[in-house]
C-alpha cells in the first residue's frame, strides 16, 4: 500500500485524496471528498459517487481458494443458466457471479446449510430483487480483490459501483417492507456491512500508517478522531441489519434466510474449560475499575460503559461455549491452568459454527456507547479494544473481516497514548502480537 508522505514543518496536514469520488478519479483531479457531493461534481452538476459509497484502496492478500467437488458440480449447473440481468455485458460481472457461488459462498460458513444459503438462496432472491444481485457482485469483487497478489483498485471500484447501483431500489423497498421483500432487504443489509468491513479496514490502515510517521501530537489527534469515527461505522451497519430484522423477525425466521439467524445450543462444559471463562471474565469485569468511582467520568457515561462491558462478558462466555476445540485444545483443557495468551491461541484454532454470535456485542451496543466511540472517548476505546480479542479469535480465518481486530486495537493504542497503554495490555498481547 502506498504510504502518505511525512508532514512538513509549517505546513498544514492533509490527506491525499485516496477516497475521492469516481468522477474526480476519472478526470485525475484532486477531490475534496466533501459529502454528500464534492465541490467538483457540484460545480459540474453531475452525480457524485460520495452520495453513496466509495471504494477502498486495496486489500491484503489471503490464501488462494481451490475448487472442490461441490463447486465443480455447481459450476456445471450455473453454466446452463441464463446470464442474470444485473450482470453487465463486456465486463467480468458474470465471471464474478460464478465466483461468488462457487468460491465466496463456501467461505461464509463451515456447515453445508450455510454455504448453500449463499450459493443458492441469495441468487434466487436476486432473480426477483436485482439489488440483491448487485450486492452479490459487490461482495464477489471484494473477495477477488482480497485474493489478488497485486493492487486491485479496479476490482474495488467495481464493488462500489454495484452497491451504488443497488441503493436506490433498496432504499425504495425499505419504505415498504413486506413478507415478500423482507429476506431480500435483510440479505442486502448483510452485504452492505461486508462492504463497510472492507472500507473501514482500508481507511484505518491508511490513517494508522500516516500516524506512525508523525511526531506532531496535534496532528496525531486529528487522525485519532477519524479512526474512532471509522470504528463506529461498523456498529451503525450492524444496527441497520437488526433494525430490519426486528421489523420482520417472523417472516425472516420462516423464510429462506432462516439459517442465518439460527442459534446453536452450547455443549456442556467441563470444569477446566469453565475456568477459561472465569479467568477472562475476571479480567473483563476489572475494566469497570477504570471509571466506576472516578469523579472525572460522568455517572451516565460510567453506566453506559459498564453496560457495554457486561454485554462483552456475555459475548466472550457464549463464544467460548460454542467453539469446538481441536484435539490438542481438548487436551489443553484437561491440563493445568492456562494463561490468557494460551487460551486465546486454543480458541482461535477451534471452530465456531455460530459466527453471528460474535456480533452479539455490537447488536446490543447502546447509541450512547457508539457516540462515545465515535468521539474517541478513552474508556470506550478500551472496551472496543477488548472486543477485538473475541472478534479476532472467532474470525481469524475469515477473509471478510480483513484486519479489523488489529486496526481496532491500534486505534485504541493511538487514542490512549503511551501513558494509558497498560489499560489495553491484554488486547495488545493477543491481537497485535
């Protein structure tokens, strides 16, 4: 990834126009990135892509996928189908549509029913609701960009294009949710969050790289505010998904996307594995000491932070119970007491079928806590950094989470500064190591 040049003394810091709108990029002119419409587009009276979504710059390479037997069988089936109407001619759209069904779909779940949901049910919805088809293509382009060993701005621009194409129809449907369109709306909201994951990851990466090259504390403070705002974007996206879900829960529960919201019953835990939960829970509960009784923290902020920690404790315990350990991990559970880093290693190597469970904390976040994160509140950033631990261990093998856990911890470290670094010692140990 290209780095930002160090700020020169006496010159006001500014970012390069990495996230400028598509019309400005095509004209190769600097975009002021003003939203919802940049000044250049306003002056020319043309549509600005900042009204909708912007592409991220590039993604880290991930492991290559291989075509298994099921994918080959599906590939043969797709080859006899008509090209969907949301795929443009003379582009890679149809290729990426096939890629989604044969490769991307399998990466979302360990279980076959979850894989078929993405490879079969979403394409069926797309035939009736083209905005779902554009969502499929957007995610497929992001996935392919992540697999690329070279900069892939064109692929990411295509991902943004397809979301922009979908948004008008999606927004219109949101004004009239029915049993018929509820699954399509819920599914597309999931694709929007995946797009946000990619963009927030890349934007945070660029900002963090710039911050590390600076010595000016004021300029670092400006970047820290932008980073905190990006971190809050994920929470807003999660709330949008479940805003739709709660409005039509019955329809979704009995519809084609029911497996997405299926919860798994946790297995009975042995006493050694319960000790893992107790050890981590004790460390999380101790976070309350940072603000409870602290006269510098308003009481309503203290209550908001404690509620977020209680929810985080529940999420940690639930994910630990639902994780299927590898054989070595099972032997480790039966052995002596383990350290925090060892527990994280074993749980990261396990298998979590109920991936949505790790996002329970996000879903339960109060608007007040989200606002505190967005404002760069030091205590809220501590809670976010500790959430990064469970997010990291549950999704360490998922391409679509990118480097978000590491970005969150690095953001918290920047906001807190060296004098408060000890507050996030655990996240720094297991996520950043």
